[in-house]
């Protein structure tokens, strides 16, 4: 997550508060008069430039006639604040620290469900593929490029949960076929990565689905997301990361995962998709 991602989360919460005000047909000055806040503070909150306090949120909701939403609004606000604080602390420590810190969550998760439209799921990646991905990440986040190697090493520790299963963890991976052709690290790295995917498909604790490029779709491709049991969902875009423990969010993403799973092929058909990607890779002289 980039620094602008935390800003985006704050702005999104501000937009939500603004929509409550508009739905109540209040101007910023009218809401200010009702809550006792200065109208410029209303504007700063709505534009994500100032944090509301929890008392501000309560007064805002009451003045807009939506007092029943107070618990949900405060829970969402706390998530945004936690995201902001954790990100700033973790990014200062570097990408390797972020990868190591995430290991406990994966270890504790009994069932991990992952959907990725454009890249391969992190825990399924070879070291070479990960090094190439993290090199790209260092450029986007303007981090020292030498962090890529250390981050890839840390990710290798996490991958052992997949390759040396304890019997407690199961995995459901779901990718769009396009993820097989988005190359990182060059031809040799990609071929090694595709061969590793063929190994994963045969693992008894793994379900690996691939949505073919010409599948008759009942739902469109969307941002990738990770479901950790039924306790946490994470989804990342260019500028924002959703990290939520809210039951309604988890239920929504669980339903999306089921809908996408219905489009996928598995087993030998999935192997055929990977072998076709290897064939394209070997015959593409531009790789």
C-alpha cells in the first residue's frame, strides 16, 4: 500500500460522510450549525484533509437523521485509522518487514481464498517471480531497490506453508488466464513459475482455478482480493487498500468468490491453460 492509499481511505470515509449530509439535504453551514463544528471543518473532513473524532461522527450522524449508523461509521473510521498508522509504521521499516509481519496471519488462517486477475497469488510465486514483482513495487513506492531481494526471501518463508503443509491449512486460488501471460523476470523466470503452478495443482490441500479468456461471463473481472477464513478481507488497487473485518464486507467478497469460481476450470483443464501459456512463452521471441 502506498502513502496515497492511506489518503484515499480517508477521502473515501469523508465522501461517505458528505453523502450522508447531502441525503439529509443539509448544506455544510447547516450541518455546522447543527453539530457545533465550524463549516470549514466540515469541508476538511469531507475532503479527507482532517480526521473527525468519534464524537464528531456521532453528532454528524444524529444531525443527518441516521443515528442507527453510528456503530458502523465508528467501526469503519477505526479501520481507516488503524490502516493509516500500521502502514506508516510498516513502510518505514521496509518491504521485507511487511512480508515477515504477514507470516503469522497466513499461518493462523485455516482456509485462504485468493482471487487475482492480473498477477499470480503471492504465496504461489517462485523466488524469481517475486523478486521481479518486488522490484516493480520498489519503483512504484519509491523504495530502495535492494529491498526487493530481501522481501522475496521473506516471502519464501511464507510459501513453505503451501509446500510443506501442516494439515491445518487449505487454499483456494482463483486467477484470470491473463495472469499467466503477464510476465515478470523474463522467459526463464516465467517458465519456472508456470512449472511450479503445475505442481501446485496436484497438491491435495489446494484448489486452483483458472478463468479462461473466452469464458461466458456472468460477472466481470475485478480487483484481486484475499479472504482469510471468515475473519478478514483485503483488496488492493493502485491507490488504495481495503482491509476489513466487517461481516458485511466479508460476506460480499465471499459471494463474489463463489460467482467467479463458477467461471473457472480446474484439474486437467487448468493444466491445459498453463501448458498453453508455456507454449506461448517459448514461442514468443519478444520475451
